[in-house]
C-alpha cells in the first residue's frame, strides 16, 4: 500500500509537467510565448482559473467543457497529462531519485511534445531538438550510460544515417523523402542513449511505421494517400530502447553467440 502511495508523487509531478507540455504543443508551432498569456479557452477567450486547471482532474470536474461557454475541450489535454504522469512513474520505478530519472524524463517529455506537433503540423521544431542534442551530450559526462564517446557517436550516427537516406532518396527520385527535423530528432535521441540506442530506435521505428502504414492502407483503401510523419515513430522506437534496450541488445547478443 505504501509503495503505491509513493508512486502518486511522481505521477502528480509528471501530470503537472504534462500540463505545461500541452502549452508547448499548442504554442510552439504558433511561435508565441509559453508563459504569457495564461491558459484560456480558445473559443471564448476567458482565463481558466488555477483551481479549474488541475491536471487530469480539472478536465473531469468540468465535464470536458469550458466553464463559461461550454465548448468541449480536446481529450488530448488530459491524455497528455496522464501519459506524462505514467512515464514519470515508470522512470521513478526504474531509476529512483537519481540523475537518470530527470535526464530521461526530459527526453520523454521532449518526445511527447515532438510527437503531437509533428502529427498536427508535420514539423519537428529546432527549438526542441537542437537544445536536446546539447542536453543529451552534456548529461553523458555525468551518467554511467551511455558514456561520452557513445553519446558523441550516437549524435553523428543518428543524424548521419537519416541524412544519408534523405540524400540518396533525393538523388534517385528528385524529391524530398525525409525532413531535416527527423534527422535532428534521431541525433537528439543518439545524444541521450548512444549509438546502440540509435540502431534499436531505427529498427523499431521502421517496424512500427511499416505496420501503421499497412493499417492506414487497409483502413483508407489503396486509392487514397495519407502522409504519415515519421517523427512519432522515431519517438516510439526511442521509448522502446529506453525501457527495453538493455534486454533487447543482450537477447540479440545471446542469440548471435548461441548460433
């Protein structure tokens, strides 16, 4: 029972951060301040009082609608808050109160913001990925893993692989097949998790992307086309490595040695 009560604290912390991530997701593409003006209804413009802006619970208390004009709020707001809270719990269970908790929570938070912005606007803002590269590399000086060298190689490998794929596609087809945002995103992932993480991220992001693409073709029909941004799949692949990377790498090594 006490263990479950302890987990409430990281969830609340994560949900509060998730509330700020919602602000980032909405305002960064618009290039407006993240701190001013305060949160308000996008329909009637009324300020949302702090006591009605409680993460997750505020949405439930309000019935998912503005207190003033009754316009429905997107379910995404409490979803992002709850997802961020859950990831905070998972990281706390894995690392406890150690530097890794805060470093990787910063990575997860960045991936959440990037995912929803890319889904909405087909862009991955440099204001997130470029500082993320610097942050991930700086953190490698203080953490046991992945280490400074692995982080540096991860940056070069992550950016280099996708840059090479994009350049080859452009050369062969004369069309842009991958945005620069994806290149910088994988470089950022490499900074946090090293070169091994880059390889696993690419493997799983490609697999998840292929499965999703097939699902869209089946759902929409072969005659219809829908451009699916790759950023969310890279984020998903990075999360797979973050939580299961050691197990996957060790399993692969054991299989390779065994065979």
